[in-house]
């Protein structure tokens, strides 16, 4: 099951509608826009690639989780919701 991390640190478990893998529209709904996806050692980390320009809030917990998984550098900051999902949920 995938985890959606809100900017306030709240985590919600989410599942693909078809029970197997997310389609792109689902990913967009979860992150709130065009999904930027980065492969991590144990799955995927996704967020709205335009979140900074939309002036969404910084997501400290989501950024920390993405760094821990090796999806972003130590200097990168993610804004808006962050979705953490498995290879299978991404259709790999």
C-alpha cells in the first residue's frame, strides 16, 4: 500500500483503483498536479513538479523520507504532498 504524506506530516495509506498499479491520472490526483517521479532503492517517490511555483507549503517529512530513500539530494526541498509507492504500484 502506498503512503501519501501531506505537508503537515499526516500520512494516509492509498491504493490503486484497479488494485494493482496507479494510472497517471490517479498519481496526479494524489500529488495535486504533474507528477515528478524519482526511483528510489525500494520503490518510487512522487510529488507535483510545479508545487514550488504554485506556492505550496514545504513538506519537511516528505522531503526527509525522499532523502532517506535516495530519491533526492540533501539540498533538495519538496513542496506539496509526497507519494511513496512500490515498483508494483507504479506498474514496474
